[in-house]
C-alpha cells in the first residue's frame, strides 16, 4: 500500500513550513535515514529524512512552495513490488496556496468594494447603536441635558443633529427641528465597525491604514514567516506576562582589564590565530548563568500546573537577523569556561545568521541576554521570551563620572535592566538576582570560585 510522506512538524509551535528543495525526484529509491528534502521554518532550514524505504512515486508539493500546512501530503512513496504509476495516479493533488495579500498599494487601496451607506437612525440615542454611531464620527457630541432627554424620547440620533447653541452645542430647539424635519441633519458616515472593546487603531484594516498615506509615498513589503512569528510571540508575551523591570549600573573596569589580559594570553595556532577572543557579552552570559545558580528560586518557568525549577542555566543570546531575531541557547553555561562560551557563541551566531540552527538549539532556555551596547544604547527594556521568566537587557559600557570615597572619578559603567515575569519572580527575588549579577560582573574572578 502506498505511503504518504507528510509535511513534518519541526518544532512544537510550527503550523506551516516552506518546501525549499527536493533532494530526490520521482522514481528515485530511498532508504530509511536518506535526506529527501529541505524544509524551511521561520527560524531555520532543516533536512527531512525518510523514515521508511521505497520509491518516490509522486511528488505532490513542488519545491519552492510556501506555507505548506503541517501533516499535509507532500509526496507518495511505494514499497518494492508496488505499482508506482497506479500510486501516482491515485495520489492527492496539492492544494493551491492561499492568495497572498496584494503588494501594490493601488490594488490594496481598491481591493474592497465601496462601503455600504449607513442606515437611517431608528434607535434611541441612548442605545449602543446610537453610541457607536457617535463614536464613528470621531467626535464627542455636545448637547444640553434637556436635548439629550428629548432625543432619547423621540428616537433622534444626536450624532446627526447640527447644534445651534453656543460653540455648536445641541439644544432643545434643535431636537424639535430634527423631529419635524426642519433642522439640518449631518450625513451618516459609514465606517468599518471596530472590534468590541478594542482600540480604534488596533482594529483598523489594511485598507484603512493605507488610506492614511498618499499613494506612491510608501512601499508595501509583505511579512515573512519570521516576522509574523516574532509579532505573534511578542504580542502574546506583553499581553499575558506581567512584566516589571529592575535597572542597575555596573562598574566593569575590572572586567575590561581581565578581558584584555586573557585575550592577550590566548594560545595561537601556526597561522597566528588565537584559540579564542572574549567579548564583554561572554562575561555577561557567564555572570547571569552563575547568578541564576546562586539565586535558584529565580531560575524558574511558570506553568499553570506548577513552577518549573531548572537545574542548569541555559542562556539564550539574542542575535539580530535580516528582518528579525533569534535566540540560540548556550546550555549549562554555568559549567562552561569563558573561552568555551566565546567559541560556542560564535558558532551558534554564525549558524543562526545562515538559518542552520536546529530547533533544540534555540527553543527552551531558562533566561536570555539582549545586548544593544554595540549600537551605543545606554539602557533599554527587553520583552521576556516565554517560557523563560527573565531577560537581561545590556547597554553600552561607557566612561562616566562617579563618586568614590568622596571624590569624583571616572569609571567604566554599564547599565543593565532585568525584565521579570511577576507570576514567577517577585520584586525582591528579582532584585536579589540582578544584585548577584552585579557582584559577579564587577568582580569577574568570582565567576570561577
């Protein structure tokens, strides 16, 4: 019996993937473990290995197809002795991909039909319909208490009444004129209804947003999978995780001295290339990892069923990519030397930028580091990456004037801000964690004690 080859779920959150390339063609024989295709997720390009052996009877989804749903049939394979032609004829056909949003501004602006005219007011002004009509006009309705009562009793929509009182205020006479048909009535304005309880800006359609800008003054660039995933995850994080922030200034004078001495003494190969080169970020990763071990109550993840207390410090490192970012993870960082962290981080960053990471290399983690110091940013706050409970935002190290023993002296200061999930890390606990980090980063020798 023919076997369907399905689009794999390469991560717990994957719903769709791109079939980047077929490495086998129809009629090719494959064995278990053979790489038959390359699948692109929002984070990486991964090899797809055959589970069974047989012959590729039909390729259902051609290479280059985007947004293929997980568990969709992408090919059909037959075992030895089975009729490949019959299996190919009976194979399902690929569904046409959903039509992408038009990228031309003109098409976006004219894609939808003209809005229907708003119905004439028939409900009392105090009803939700009348209130929403007033809101649609984008302005508050000013009316005297008597005018409001008369409008309610007479079923007059206040948002459509032209006021003759001071500063355009609606008075009783205006209601009487409106009821008799003598008064001037404002035209009804049709607008897309906003989602219940949602801010107007959040409920605006693409067409409404594009309508705010002059045609030809912008370029519409469609979102790729990575940008959509980042938007979904960070929106969910800010909406569901109660963040709070703790900031400290760290004196990294000793760290810079130690870094210079360690790099100068690094062994070199025959070509003169050093075995490692430490960055300030390597010290930050190590210090945070050790701090989490010294404050284990903060090395946790929140779940509805209970608190996950992690045994090791797996530290994610935010890496900027074209159009997004990813956080490869240095596992058990508290146990690794600074040189190992430096080389492992360098390898992970290179493969992240080439979209060659495997899911286990960027999923999970117990905390993360986001460093914008190289861009000259003094301090900032970072969004927590669930299910982690903390993330450390690192600013630039710079010379600042400080007071020491009553004297104003220069010092290399680096500001760091810890974002905490208040469900799992309370204020005092977060303060204890960032305090432990400060002690370690200001005295690097303590990291190896």
